[in-house]
């Protein structure tokens, strides 16, 4: 069973999702691929993981670098999960390009090359925004290409992080 919880952020409403013990989704309300990990008819419920995630978000939006991560469960293909694991290594206030991520995935899989576009697809389908920091991924020229929550939110999140560093 899926559970949801709503959070009011400086960028608008955020919906959190869980199946009980760990976070399975965090989306800006109305973003592309919203609710991609929800199953059935989700119920609103207060859960410890939602309280822990709200605390993380309060630190983050309050200008502090969170020193903990809520329990998360990544729901996706093995390829998507490998990309999302790399996203988790991008430090607060820093960025990585789609090409750099593609090189790391290729290296992990023993391949000579990996498509940056395939990586972009996996990044775009990240169901746990902000905590799995897909907003920290930029084009090869540093451009803010795409973000399921909207490029305006991506720009705000990066500016926020750069100002906190």
C-alpha cells in the first residue's frame, strides 16, 4: 500500500510517498512523472519516514546542509538505480554533467561508452527529487538542461545551494 504526505516548500507543494518504512517518492506537485512510484489508491498518513524527510527538507530549505539522509527505496530499473546512486555522490553545491555520469556508468559496467542521452532519461525519471539530487546534473557546457520539476526550480535549487556553500 502506498502512503502520501504533503509538504509546503518555498517552491510550492511537494508530495512525499512511502510504502511504510522508507521514502519511495518526492515530487513537486504537478511535475513531469509525478507519482510514478505510487501503486493503487494512496492514503494520506503520518509516518516516521515522512517526519524524517520533513526534517531533512527543513534543513535543506533553511540553508543548512543536511547531515543525514532519510531512508529511501529506489524503484526503477537496474540502469536507473545505477544512475541515481551516482547522483547521490554529487556534493551539495556542486554539479556533474550527463557525460560524466555516462562515463562512470560505462566504467562500472565494463563498457567503452554509455549514451549521455540514456543517462538523461534515467535522471529525468528520478522519483525522489532533491534528496537524490538530479537538479545537480547539467549539460556539457554547464547549461541547465531539463528538470522534471521545471528548469526554474532547478535554477532556484542550484542558486540556493551555491549561496549556502
